[in-house]
């Protein structure tokens, strides 16, 4: 398998496949971390500790927070006057 295959990329620097990261984060949102660890082991036969679930969930939560701030900040910090014009030709 080549290094360019999609399963060779590890988002967020974790050595976990993107699909398993999605499962771990989803489990971390819906369960107590220790219960989530046991549930993942039962369902996927992959052992993920509660601490790993916590780290991954915090990492993705931080990404969401940064993304939200970036979406809000250009409008809030832009104090310049803007003009817009509407063309009513299609009305």
C-alpha cells in the first residue's frame, strides 16, 4: 500500500485512522469515557483507552472552537463602511 492511500493519513497527528477517529469522537460525545472505551472494544475489537478518547475529543473540540472564531471574527472586527447595490432587473 502506498503512503498516499487515504488510510495512511492520520488527521490531527493521532496514529488512528480517520474512520476510527470519527467513532472515538462520537463515542466520547455520547458516553462516559470509560464506558466508551469498553463499548469500542466490544464493537470494533480495538482497544482505545479512556484517556485517548478524551485527548481526541478535546482536539476536535479545539478545532471546532477555532473554526467558529474564524467565521465570526472577520465581521465583528471589520469597522470599515461597506456599500452594496441591488439590481432589480429580474423583479
